[in-house]
C-alpha cells in the first residue's frame, strides 16, 4: 500500500510537470509565433532619439542694469529625423500637411531657395549669385541648368508624387532643399518654421498622431525692448547664412541658430551665446512619449554696458532736435542756409576710466524696424545705419589747435609767454593765408581762446610736420581705438596720405594740418579721446563700452573691465595747464556772437550759455571745411568740470554750425541740472542753473 501511494505521488508530480511544460510552451509559442508580429512591431516602433535643447541668449543691460535686450519664449515647428516616417512618400505627406496648416493661418515657413513658387519656375536672383551656384552644387547639376531643372531634380530625388498640385510640389521641394542645407539627420533636427503663435503650436501638438516626427520646441527670441536706444552700438542678431555655416558649424552652431550680426551682439557673441543642452525622447509603440534631460542647457552671460539708457536717449533727442533747429532756421541770426544739415554725432566718456557714457549718431533708427524691413532702413535718407560716432571721418578743424599747442609747448618750440602777431592775412612763401580776425600780438592761451589761425601757422613752421604727427598719434588721432564695436582708424594730413589719395603734397599743407584742415579724417570718438587726454594731462585711456560680464540672472559678476592706459604724452603738467586755460576762456560767452535785437531768439540762445553752469567748462571749437564739399562742418570738444574733469565730450554737426551750443545740454543731461531763463532787459537773457 505504501508503495502504491509513492507511485501515485510520483505520477501526480509528473503530470503537473508535464502540464507546466505544455503551458509554458504554449505561452512561448503565443509570444513567438501567434503574437510575435505584434511584439516585433512594438519593439520596432519604440524609438529613442536625442534632441538638442537651445540655450537662452544672454541679456544686454545698461549701466543701471536696465534691460536693453531680453528674451521671450517662442515656439518652433521642428522635425526630428528619428521619428520621421521611413518612406519618402509618408514624409512628403507630413511636409505638405504642416505647410497647409501654416498657410491656413497666414504663417510663412522657411523657404530660401531662390526660385519662384509658381510655374514657369524662374530664379529670383541673378544666375551668377552664390545662392544659385549653391543649388547646382548641392543637387549636382550643370551650371547651365534652369530653375525648372532644379525643381525637377528635387521632385525626382524625393519621389514627390504627381498627385500633388504644381504649387504643392514646389512647397515640398523647397522644404527638401532646406533640409539639405541644414544637414537634416538623426543628430540634427530640421526647423520648419520659427516663432509660431501659441495657437498654431497647440494645434500642431494636437495633430501629433498624424504629423509623425513633427514637434513643438520652445526657444528664446530676442526682444529689443528699447530698439531706438543706442541701436548702432547694440547691433542685432540674425540667421546663419549658408556661406557662414561651414565655419560656424565647427564652433557647434546649427544652421537654425541665430548669431550676432553687428554691434555688441556680434562683438560679445562668445559670452552671449550660451551652451546647448540635450534631452532624450522615447516614443513607445503605444504612443507614450517620455522625455529626459540628459544635459542641461547653460544660458549665455549677461553683458552690462557703460552706457546709461536714459542719458543715451537724451543725447539722441537733443542731437536730432538741434539738427532740426539748424535746418529750419531757428538757430540762425542771419540768412545762413543750413537746410542741408541732417547729420551729426555726439560722444561722451568718463575721463577717469575711458568708459563710454553716451554715443549718439543722427539720423537714428529702431532695431525692430531694421529686423522687420531691412531694405527700408538701409535705403532711408541720410544713411541711418551709418554710425557716424565711430566710423564717420571728419576734419576736426580748429579742435586740432589743442594738439599743435601741446606739441609746441612740450617740444619747447614756444613758451606760454611767447607771442605772435596776427593781422588777419599772413604771407607764406608768396602764398597769402587768412585768419578769422585781426587778433594782434597774442600768446598761445589767447590763440586757443580766439582760435587764431595765423598764430598756429607760425608755430607749426618751427615745430615741423613730423613732430606734429607724433603728437596727433599720441592723442589717438588716426589710431585704432580698439573699441568692442567696429571703428574707423582714419588718417592724418601727411605726404603718405596724399599719395594714397593720388593728391600732390605741397609745403603749404603743413599750415593747414596745424589747424585741422587739409586731408585729415578722424572720428568723433577719437576727438572725444583727445579731449579726455587733455583733461587727464597726457594720459590716454582706451575707450570701452562693456562695463562687466555677469551670469544670466546677474547674481554673480564674471568679469569687470578695468581702465587701461593706451598711451601717455611725456610733457610737463604746466603744458596742459596752459592749453586748458585757453579752453576755459573759449567756454566763456558762448552765445555772445549771435545775440541780436530779436528778444525771442536771445531767449532761445540763452539756454546754450555755459556761464550759468555751476563750474567752469573747457572747450575748443572748429569749423572745418567738409571734405570734398564747398560747405563746412561744426566741431567741438571739451570736458567738465574744467578744474576736476569727470566727463569728456565731442560733437560733430555735418553741414552746420554752432555745435558748441550742445555742450550745455550734454552737461545738464549728464548731471541732471535744471535751468530757467531770466530776462535782464535790453535784449539780454541769462540762464540760471539749479
């Protein structure tokens, strides 16, 4: 009996084992054979890809940390190659669906192929342009190919169905060509369109089940909230052009990125750019999407400028208003015609550091207008894109007399007491040259005050051209200012310059060089540096616009610009004291020359008098002949206060006069001075500053 139960127990165990094997085999058979296709399909449709995460571009702020350039969230329509259908037919279907959706909302997508949208297809640019030759190269077509050949090649290469309309074929072909240019691949997404409205982004997200591979990616768009404040200096960003891409690709840029094109945006690209991050996206067979940030994006650094936005706006406003007053006759006591006056520049710097506090050029423009319609701003009257403050080259006129005086005193050619006689006309090698007045027997201080040409004609004959050029260079004239943004170097009046201009150098040009005439071209920035160097008694600081670099949120300073001495003029302090004495006298009675019987005009002009300022100023004016023109410009340089200078400034007014009347406005705007005009009777007006 006992043996019977043992046999029965073994039989049951064997039966259970057999049942388990049969059950497991059946389950395995179901997985491998019956449901094998389903699981295989699911394993194939579960896809993982790495997507680039853009980094926010650093901000640009003013000296008070007021944002000048910020970012806002935008939405880009992006195609990820890893999730894009495998067949070209399905891909084309997705492309045209996205295009139709965008078109229904009036949204233009990226299509830079220079071929018309409608048949008969034609190139929209000259055949010899780089855009057309690039098409031939990318599509491996002969140089004689037509626009029709190019579209046909794309249609053939990407199996674009005949069932599409001609316009739809052209749309798909255009997107396909953009994909070629952008290196569309499993590692590089294709940006179909940037910055779509949130409603369109939401609709595309909802249609994700039919728009395979298409997604909405958040990005940051540049916002120029103060687009008309210092636009020439701040600059702007723009798309990467095909001809730039090969070089920028090596630096880690995608062709869909934006890059600094001008100004600080370009100069500080390395800091503003930021570093891209990465996220891993997994789409399972049942449509479940999971995302995981595997590398955090690092936002760019914030750049703080030395410019004060409020002061900068004041400079721009006063410059534009002053030029308008000249052109409309408000400022003229006689029948002077300044209707051609429409341009000018102002530069203001910190004497003790070289930091640029304000830099205005007129006409001005708004960066947002430029980005919206570049050609209209480019072709606007009087070239508003031209930064006259840094690139404009002008004869400084009598402003140069401060340099000639410094050189002559330093080289002991003259002493402060030496005098020369001016009787309005002067005979030099049988050439008669003239002065603005008959100043009599005067020393260098009076010569600076009265701006006597004949005094400096006689001085430069003893000084010589070589020594004059040496001091002009030491003051920064005709030198590279090494500013963060582009500047013109300019040129000085000398035989080499004349040779470059195919002009004949004559001995008489030495006289003109001494008073800032002849063929000399310097920038308003260089003239401001000249004034600052006199104020510092021979120490020339390198000018700069970038005060400091911060982390994105401005919680930690990364670097700070320290004042840098660019040159030092080896001259006794007394030399500069003498020059400054003449400049102080030049600042007195600034408006006396235009007082008239018209009380209304005198009341207007009284606001420009420097006598009402709390401290004396030091200035030197010039009325140089405009190069290659029969008209004249107006220049002035100076600093304030004269005894303990804090700011230096320069002004250039093209085809105009009275630039010195802007000096008080500049000083009042910088220090926040306010003034009233009081009627003293007899046609005399006086301003009171408080």
